[in-house]
C-alpha cells in the first residue's frame, strides 16, 4: 500500500512538472504573433528569456523557445547563437555544428561562434577541424588560457608535438600559480622526451624542481633521462640527492637498484658493493640476486676468495643452483683451480637435464683446454695432450680442442700433424668463428713443410676473409721473400705495419729490403724498431752499418 502511494506521488509530481514546463513555454511565446512594435518587444523578451534560461542551464527550454522563434524569424543570429550553445551543452553536437555554420555564413568572423564550433569538433573528435577553429579563435584571444590549453592538447592529440610544446610554453608564460606552472612543466618535459628533445626535457624538469625541489617522481624522471643519454655521473648525483629526502621503501628500492646498476656499468665495483649491501637491508629486495651480484663484483675486483665464499653459500641455499654453480665453477677456473671447477661441473652433470648436460659438457671441454695451457707453456706436451684428450670425451666437435692439438704439435715441429689437426678443427668450425687463426697456423705449417702452393692458398683465403690481418700480410711477405719476389714482399710488409705498427718482425724484414733500394727508409725503420725494442741486436747493428756508410 505504501509503495502504491509513493508511485502515485511521483507520477503526480512528473505530471505537474510537465504542465508547468508547457505553461511556461506558452506564456513566453504568447506575443510571438504580434506585428510592429509588439513584435520588437517580444524579440527582446525572447533574448532576455533565453539568456536567463541558458545561464540557469535550462538547455532544453532554450532549445524549445529558440527553435520556435527561429521558425518565424530565421535571420536572428543572436537567438541562433544561444541555440547552438544550448545544443553544445546538451551534447547534441551535430545540431550545434549545423547552427554554427548557418551563423558563420553571414558572420564569418564571429569569434564566439568559431569557439562553439571548435568545442563541438573536439567533442566529436574531429581534431583537425577543431584545430582550425581554435587557431581562428586564438588570433583574437592570444591571452585566453583556456583557448591556448585546448590548442596545446589538440596539437598533442594530433601528434604535432613540437607545436604542442611551443603552445604549452606559451601557456606557462601566462600562469601565475606555481602549482599550475609545475604541472605543465611536467607535460612539456614528457613531450620533449617523446620527441627526443632531451635539452628541453631537462630544462622543463629542472623548472619544475625549482618549484618542488623534493618532488620524488620528477627527480626519478630526471635520473632516468640522464641514464637514457648515458650521463651516468649526473644520474648518480640525482639519485644520491634523492636519498636525502626519500623515505618510501619502494622508491628506496628503485634508487639502490639503479645505483648498483650504474656503478656496475662504470666499473666502480666498490661502490656497487656498498649500495648492494644497502639494497640487502631494504624491504622488498631480491636478496638472493643481490648477494649473487655482490659475489660477481668481488670477482671483478680480484677478490676471488670472497666471491667464491658467497657463491658457495648461495649454492647451499638454493634448491636449483644450476646458474650459481656454473658461476662458481668459472670462479675456480679464473683462479686456475681446475680440479675444483671440474668437481662443480660433475656435480651438476649428475642431475642435469639433457639440455643442461649438453651445456655442461661444453663447459668441461673448455675447462680441459684451459687446463692444458700451463702444461703446454711449460713444454709438458704429454700432459697437455692428456688433458686435450679428456676434452674430446666431453666435447668431441669443439674446434678449439683441435687447434690446440695442432699448436702443440707445431711447437714440437710435427708439421704434418699440425695440418691434420687444423683440417679437423676447420671441419668442426661450422660458423668459421676461428677460421683466421686456423688458416694462419696452417700457412705456417705448410711453409715449414715446403708446401708453398698450399701456404699461399691458406694465406690468400685468410686475407680474403680479413684483408687487414697484419700477421697474415707478414707471412705473405715472407713467402714472397722465399721466392725472391721483392716487390710483392715489400708491399706486403708495408701493409702489415700499416695495420699493426707494433709488428716488429714485419718492420725488420721491410728494412732489410729497403737497404737495397731506399737506405733512408731502412734507417727510419731500424730507428723505430729500436724505440720499440732497444735490445733488438740485429736492428742496432744494421743501423750502425748504415750510419757509418757500410
């Protein structure tokens, strides 16, 4: 029963309102049909009424009254302007546009109408048309902040970023409130960043910081911008300044992480460790990852023991310590503790997936190669060979293994074996990663075997791949000398020292040739050699002979 009464009351109110609305309209229009002076008076009353109604936001009544009036007096542009504005406010944009265009046919310079039309186009998302209208309005209202702001927004939305920035700057010049100025400086900075106009972006961020020097977000963006352009010192300076007023844990986390990254990039590992330790004490940090990085920084500083201790702890803590153990093995390898490195790899190999096992086997192959080097340097070739044989068990197609076999045989003057192993190395080197050094060693072995055709082919192949290879050019020069081709030998030695001025053997052999055809050049070369190596006896003797007229 109560619900029925409420419904009746609401219905009565709605009917009464409609009746009042209709009566009001009739009263306002009651004199519209009069002629002469009565009509002029009625027109003034209509203008007064639509003005009052418009200001009271009674847009529906304005539309009703103005439409009725314009049916009888279509040329009254003031009434039509009220109608257009009412349609705009009532979100009837097509009708508003229609009446604006009618007005502009008679009054093309009516700025208020252009403004209404521009607003309609903004609402309808006809942005280029809106820009046209707002530019017309701007010519008459150059200090109108609303017009300038809308223009700036339109330029932004149409990707005319340079014009947007220029217009926002003009807006800022008209503002008095620091808060508004600061907000628009942020907008300018972000637009400049988008255009990669970094100088103006910096200027805008700094202008905002003059108003709010401790604004965290702006300082953050400034630091990020310094990082973008590669100015690590200024990025670090900005971050350190932020530490003087930032207290929020999430932002502190970002600052410390960024400082660690920057100090790592600049190879200041001491400071990287210092801020990584601060990061450890910051809520939300990935403590495992941070300790891993501290271990890495210690290793980079040569503190192998400290780095290994941290990695050993992390390996014990982790359920899946694959990556950490790999790093740990590499750390042992770096300090030439080959057995400990091998032990770590073997531990992983016992529980590795097939994919992981393939990777670990490759690492073990590389480990045995490195393990063989000290033995080879000590001319303990049986030991070196034993280690390389072990390498083949884990990584049988690793071309580096066979290169080192070949090199060891070269040192032992077993040149036929060198050719065999280099051939195998090149067959396994599918991507030609080591082709240059393989061809160089092959050419040397063929030279020692007296196979000059094969030597020349190896050198030609090498120089086709790397025409500026100084060692290859030097070896080519020696081959030409052996064949008494002085001209080509001289040209090869000249090229060799052009690409590597420190290659003394090439310089010395060139000087020997120049003694026969250009003694001044020979003297100059001997002097250069002695500047590089004062104990080069042959060069010293030759220079003395030339100087004394020998």
